[in-house]
C-alpha cells in the first residue's frame, strides 16, 4: 500500500514544511480544542461536524466552509464538509466515532468512507474542477485520514464508472451499489497500493495534526522562505547599536548618533574604519553567545537557569565574559566569575583579544555616557537581542533569527564600501550540489573503473553501486578516503555561505551513500539547511539533543565529529577583508555549535581552531614562489605558531612539504 507516515506525508508538496515550526501559542490553543472534544462521550455525526467546524474556523477557514446542504451535487452525493475557494479545494467526510465499520483503519484505507470520497471527488461539473481539489480527509474526530487526490485521479477505470453514474448511463439504483462497484475495482486491480494516504490520531503527535489541517498544507499556501531573507527590524536595530545608517542612496554611512559602539570607540582616537571593525568583532561575539545561550538552554531540557547574557549590565561585564569566562578554561577561571559556572569553555579564537582591543578595550565605553533613550547602551544591547529568538531550524516567525541571516547582515555591513553581494540560498544549494556531485562521481569512477566496473552518471548510481558491492567495507573505506581528500576553497569567502552549504551537503551526501551510519537518524537538506530527524514513536521527528540520554549523546557526538572533520579536511577560504574572515569562522563555529555536546558535567567538546582553514589575503595577487625562497615579509610565526621563516630559506623542499601538511595547497 502507498501509506506514508505523517512525517513523510507532510513533505508531499514541499519537504521543508516538515520542519516548519508552528506558532507556539496557536498550537497550544489547537491542542485545547482537541482535548475538550476528546473528553466528551457519545458523539453523534453532527457533534463531529460541529467539532471539525470549530477546528477549521480556528485555523482561519471561516469564509470557505460549506456543508452538505450548501453544495450542489446529485442528491445523496455530497460531502459533509467542503472547503471552497471559487471551486472545492478540500473534501471532508465525517463519521461518528462508534461507526467503525465505515471508517478506514491504520492497516487499510479501503472503507465506505473512502468510496464516498472517491465519488465526491469525481462528481464535479468537469475535470478541471476535479483536479483543483487539493485534499481528501476522512475523520471521526479521533482518527484522521488524509488522501492525496492525484493518486485517485489516476484510477481511470473508477473515473469512467463515476462519470457514467453521474450521467445516468448505469443501471445502478443508488450510491450503495456504486460504492460496492468502486470497492470491487479497487480490490480486483490491487489499486489500494496506488492510493497515497496517511493516518494520525489525536493520541499521536498533535503538532503533526495541526500542520496537516493548517491552510499551509490543505490549501498548499506554505511557501518555503529563504533562510537568508533579511529581518529589517533586526537589521535596523543592529545598525543603530553599531553606529551606521543608510543614506538617500541606500548606502551605509556613519550615523550622526553619539550613542553607538562606533562613536564610543572613536573617542579613543581610533579612525572610523577600524572602529567599525572593532564594533563588528564585539557584535560577532554577542550574536554567537546569544545562539550559544539558547543552545545551552535547549541542551538542558529548556532550563532557563542556563541563560547568562542578562547578567551583563556594564561593558566591563562584557570584557569579563569574553576573556575571563569564554576565553579561559573552566578550571582556570577566577572565583569572581563563579556566577558563570554553567557556561562551558569552547576554545574559540573568537574570544582572543584582537590588535585593536589593546588600543580600546570594551570596558573603556563605561567611561562614556552612551544611552539609548534612558537605558545604558550596555543594557540596551542585551534587551534588543532578547526580543528575538535565535533558532537553528526553519521557521516563519517574524522574531526568529536563523544563523544563516547573520551572514547576510554582516556582508551588508562590512561590504558597505566594496560592493559585497550575498548569494541567495537556492543558488548556493544548487551550485554546491552540482559541484560536489560531479567531483565525487569523477573520483569514484576513477576508482571503480580500475576495478572493471561501469562508470556512474549520477549520485544515485554511485549509491546503487556501493550498495551492491561484494567487498563493501573495502570499497566504502576507499570512498571515505576520496571524501577526505576533497579540497573546497572559496577565494572570496565573505561570510562563509558557500562553505557552510558545502559542509551541510558533504555530511548529507556521506550519510546518503552509507559512509556514515547513525542509528535511527535521517538527514535531509531543506532550503540549504541540514535537518536532522530521529525515528521515535514510529515516526520521524526533528532531533533534539538530550544530554541525559546516551543514544542522544551518541548521535550528537557523531554529528559534531563528522562536521569537525569535514571543516578541518575539506573546507578552506580566503578573503581580503579581515572582518569577513572572522565572520566566516563564526558561521562555521555556529554550525558546529548546533551539535556541541557535554563531555562531563561542566565541559563541552571544544571547537576546533580555524586559523589554518580561513585566511586573510588577496586571492588574486597574494602569492609567492616558495621554491625559490621566501620574501622576508612572510610571517610564518603567526600562522604556524612559532615556526621561524629562516629554516625555509635554504630548504624549499621542506617548505613544500609543510605547506602540504598544513593543507594550504593540495
């Protein structure tokens, strides 16, 4: 049979709808309506119709609900409820709970209720009206069955039967005989396996039922949004805090306000461009910490005691958090930061002081009178960030900020003077997939053709070949080696959008090809985002890390380890703008942060150093002929942590080897 789980069925028309997050208050009210109904007894069919009416009106169908007395069909041939927008869009057949003989079952959709729906579906003025119907629903208020109309439309034998009955060309005296004829055709031709349907009960996941009944799904109004679409209020608020504004030509210029980070920094005799770079560094850290804070709360069963940003009242508090907490190992912290006992050490260079901070510490701003209205700027920044919900999943809430949008915002801010352009998600997803697929196919073909296999034309053939290999362990080990040697470099990396897209797709592709195995886990790419699902309670749900569950820990650890490996071995970037380099690192750390995990009661797995993978430079002209010696200006001390350039002057072969070891060239 063509039964699909509710999770799979939700992705029937737009797979990203599976991970759409409903409004929490609306979902709660929906559950209340369901609970009230579930506590009543001896419901009649009219009671069920009234209950479905209540649900539909709550879900904003009020203007489109038509009942059997309002529909114009042949007598005794009308649905209990129809949702009509010019023409019928949804057919809903209702039964009372005690009428189990006419209802489908979770094991089989075949039932009188189905035959009625099929007749209502084909009993239209013309085929155009028939094919405009978007869903068929059968319910008794407790069990809901959703049927894809297109799978009914292909049953031509039944369509002809209904057409003849509608036009009085059959000797069937009533619809009861018609339903038996429909049943016979379905059973004789094994057509049940062609009907696409799902079942969900009010005892199951009510979020799924909400999403199935919502206009987004039944009327197909859901539109997958680009995760990188700009949230204008958030963007404008950040500009005010940083100290930028748009002029008449929509270009960013220094704001006139004297209550901003840039203005405060410039009071220490730092020029505007450097002040903007320093302000961006501080904002980078705060946005990362806002995401980190929400992840900590989520990792600990939504325990709000893991929040810590609200403790920041003065800019000196920011300094302590940046360097004495986040930049210091847990056991080495001073006692005065004990209030941050639940904040782990992450080993990120994001919390190492940059050169400009030796000229102007963030604590310096406490000596200035910086206020937004009557609120000190140091407090206002946290209040502003708390207005938004930083999420890692797809959502349509106006106050939700996805990590992907941060790249867009900072490319607009940092590229204000040099024409930086942010690439939309659908372009990066397409280019990444096409490029990596082709690269993998070519290298896999080189390996398998040498073993006498036919070359593959697409990734699906690669998967089939791997699944059918006799020496599967040996072959998969070799394909893993191929993935490990991939080198992907963005020579104008900007915010790291392409590298993040490549990270997610490589991980997904390795999982798809069976090179990574995580029990009860499924991966998907939706709108250029990696979505992780776990199989739980007989269906797939979005994975959420629970530090107290060993299986959950194993999954989180496997995802973090694989992501870290891909970043270190496969992904590289260069940009002429040092702030862009830092933002790129930030974006990659954020992707890792989603799967960070506790290694004990207080410490989390540390983030890798990305200084070798993402470098500042001009990818067009910043080069040197290392085989003929190095110019004195090349500073390997900073890059390699203490290696003197002098050892290479007479030994270019050693330099060549070391560069390969550090994966600068390959």
